[in-house]
């Protein structure tokens, strides 16, 4: 299979599966416990039907949206995700190049493999910094100031990861950073020599946002240890309210799944929330993001920007979320598999396919702008 033969999420996933060592593929593809929430995230869209209108005069379609104070050419953005240079040696650089071309937004994770400053200096798209709350309050303050100094537009605090999810695929292969592979894991790497050659012939793997604060070398810690030992499970609403004041800019809370929590986010001054269950990677058995979206939009949608991610594979999924009141929709695996498969070219193809699907589906819905979408276009089974 080649990149030009990829037409959807499943094609990109298969190409990535063929190219990545299994432990790395499973890190992207896997989720918590029995992975029921991961599967439900996508399946939830199937319980909602679109009701199109006809004869709308749909020669010209405007896909632009305004969200978190930003004007985006697409209602889809690339969510910040960790460890991208493990999937392809260009990592976040490849994604940033594609995002710039398509006029949407993207961000760097605390566990990103390219620095905030590099991305901010090279690209003009609205940059997100996805942040985790650490036990060390001084570290939190330092990282916020660094992001502000880099010109980051949006701070996105992830609140559903105060401890690591039980990702059993990773446990079976011994996937950690640094690698502590079991025998099967070593074999899996050995049968993907191209990945290994690319890994060792490009610049060393780094975590630039954390390297001044966390020693990742010599087996000192792993990603699981980072979540378990460095992140602060005592984090509460008062802590976040203080962070909102300190940031004094566009502040988005990622991982909101209840209407009550959404109201609290409004009360402490957040600019936006992301309805998200972390792609099913944290609490298995959690409700799907799409299933919770309507309840949360009804509670706070007139007072705060509501975004959503989780399980989005198709343009029709995006249109359903927007029709329910989401201002924009985030994707993760949707661009990570293309990144792993073909770097920048893969991400560009995936975003191009998404844009083409959205334009075609908007015409078929009888809508010329995202603002025309509404719940009148939906029926739930």
C-alpha cells in the first residue's frame, strides 16, 4: 500500500501499522483497559443521522469558523499530542507545515518533541500549548511564562490525566521512554529496520519542554512514571482558577465531560473547553465525547466556546458535532497515522481529504457556511 492509495482513516492506519514497530503503533492505536470508550467514540456518531436540505444554491461553500478568538479556514484542528518524532523523524514540524497550508490550528504538547519556540518562530497559525499540571508549582509557573514568551496564543490545560491510564498494549510490549523493551518488543523493532535507520540517522530524540526539569535519560523515568510521579492528583478548581489569572489570555480546559464541570470552567474565566475523554486512553467506560456534547452545549454554549475531540474519522462526524453546537473539532489519531505513514505528505493528504469531504458533505446538506448547520439537521435514533 502507498500513500496515494489512502482515502480514509482506516487506510492511513493500515499503512502506519505496516511501517511502525508494533510497540509504537500500539502506543498510537491503543487505549485504556478493554478499549470500549475508544471504540464508542466513533460508534456514537452512527447513532445520529443527518437530515439534508435541497436546492440551497451551494456552488460556494465557506468552511471557516471563529473559535477561541481565532479565525480558522477549517472547522477541524490538530490536537496537541505527545512523542511525535517517534512516529516520524520530522514529528511536529511535518504537522505544522501541513496545518499552516490548511489554515487551521495546532499545538505542542508538554511531551512534544519539538520546542514551542521553534514552531512559534516559523509559522503563523494560532499555536496551542497543551499543558499538564505538575506537583512542582514553580515548574508550572516557569512553563507558563516560557509559553507566553514564545508567543503561544492558547493555553490548553489537560485535566483528565492526573494519573496515567491503564494501557495494556504498552505494558505487554514494554513501551516506555526510554525504551525498556521485552524480547517480543525487541523483535518487533528488528523487523522494521527502516524505522530504526531513520531514528538513529536524524537528530536525537528530545522532549524540549521538559528536558530542563525531567531527566529522561538512563532509565530515570518513563512516560508512565511522568504521569504517576510528576503530575499532581491534588489539582483542584482553585489551582486552575489561579492559573487562568496567571495566564491572562485564551485559556482552554481539555477533558471536560460533565455539564457541571463545564459551568465551573465558565465561572473561573476559561475561554473554552474541549469535551474529550483523551481518545479513550484514560477512563475506560467513560461516555463518548459526542454523546456528551449536546448536554454540555445546552449548559454553557452561549457563554464559552465548546470544542470536541474523540473518534472523529470523517467529515460527516465533524458536521454532526458542529450541528450540535461545537465551535471546532479536534483530531489526534486522524493525523498521527498519516504522519507515521508518510510525514508531512501524509498529514497534508489527510487534511486535504477532510477538507474535500467537508465541502462535498456541506453541499449535500444544502449548506453554504458552517453557521447554517443546526440541530434541525440531526435526528437521533
